[in-house]
């Protein structure tokens, strides 16, 4: 589970929640997911879902995360 302990964690969490659509947004989300994976806060399964959707900017990986019941790993940003 992702826990926001540092300013960098909070910054990366905001990148993880980058809205789908803009060019490059999928790769931004994947890079943030990799940050949390490397810190031991995100499972390999969740990282893989971010990787799969990274090349498809308009795809929201959080839908896949929820379908695979991995949403407990992702922090709730902004409420």
C-alpha cells in the first residue's frame, strides 16, 4: 500500500493521478508507479497494469486497478 511519507512521495502520488488524455500522461503515471514499486509500496501486479496502459494516454489505469481489486494500494488524492 502506498503511504505518503515524504514530499517526494506526495509529488509522485500527484503524478500517479495524472488525468488520462494528454500526450505522455500514460508514461508519467507509469514512472510514478515505478517510483512506488521501487520503494516497496506498490505490487508487481499493479505496476504491470500501469505499464500496460502507459502507451495509451487516454486509458485510465485506475479502472483496471479497481477491476483487479488492487485499488487498496493506491492513495486517495484530494479527499
